[in-house]
């Protein structure tokens, strides 16, 4: 089976596995944290580097993250590379991966810009109510001690020590949001899924959960709808849903461009 994997997919699999192993080894010997060095940071972060738009696609947040992405890369990518050839497949892979990162960055900009506005409003007029509103709107999994702090501050709203402590906490919270790296080939993988659904819409796929057969076109539409819902509702935070959608969007545009003189793709 290994010999039958087309060359680009094979090399992408090898690179991703090697990067995952290198990340683990370097972390054990404490040489360098590759996730922090090569993961994609928001452009407003001090840790952002332009090359991260490429390198983040070869980093993964855990074993299962790697396994699921590589399985999808092998399953869908092998077929697409055989249809398109190595050059076009590799071009598509990077276009969708970069497109995913671009949409993810844009959505992050909108979200973080709004949060920064709330932070500035608080710093200009630091009150317990604005502090509580910021925590409620933007911070997940708040320590219960924070609410004890709010109640104490409300009893003495002009206390300079409380104001200083609250300002420091919200600045730290915002910096943490800005400095969260994004890793994984998921955006490009979702682009491959979209391409497979467009080129082979009536191919039956067997799902694992639930174990039923479904046509590729309905699987892609359903998966895209779920990602859109999760992205707008904020469910499953920690997953870059708009990066997944970006991979699908740029994949659709790329295929439409390549097939601009055709009405069908199969």
C-alpha cells in the first residue's frame, strides 16, 4: 500500500510525521518548542513570523490530530493526485492551506479587534461592572475567585489597588488570546475533502460514526454546514472552524477557476 501512495501525498505524510516526532523529541530534551516557533500566530503578536503561514501546516497539536489529518490526506489526497497529477495537486494543497490561514486570520482580526475595543473602554473607565462584562463576554472557564474579587471591588469601587489589579488581569488575558498558535493541516485537508466531493459527488463514503454510507456531496455539504454553525456559535473553542471553512472556500474557487469553461467537474 505504501508503494501505491502517489509521491506528493507520500512526502507530505512523511514530513508531517517527522515534524510531529521532532516536536516531541525537542520538547523532551528542552531544546526548542517547535509548536511556538512554527505555529501560526496572529499578526499582532510579538511571536508572529510570516513563514508561519507555511510551517503551521506541518505542525499538529496531538497524536489524534495528526492521525485524522493524515488519514484524510491519504484517503482523499491519493485519489486527487492521481487525477490531477503531482504539480496541480501540490498547488491545490498549498492554496487551500494558505487560504484557510488567511480566513482564520481575518476572523481573528475581527474578534480580537472587538475584544481590544472592550479592553480600551475598560482601561479608560475602570469599573467593576465593565470588568465583569469583559470577563463574561470574552473569558472562558473563569476561576470562581474572580467573582469574589468583583464583589469585593464593588464594595469599594474607587480602590486604586483593585483598579490596578483588574487592569493587569485583563491585559494579561488579552495577551493570552493574541498569543495562541494555530497548528495543523486541517485547512488544506478540508480543501481536499471539498475537491473530492466536487469531482466525485456520487461516490459512497462509509462513515465510522454512525456506520452508514453517504454520498460524498452530501457529506461535504453536511460537514461544511456543521463547521459554519460551530464557527458562528463559538462551540468547541480551540478548533479553528473558519480555517476549515477557508480551506473549503479557496478549494471551491480554485476548482471553479480550473474548470471555468465547464459546467460540471466529473
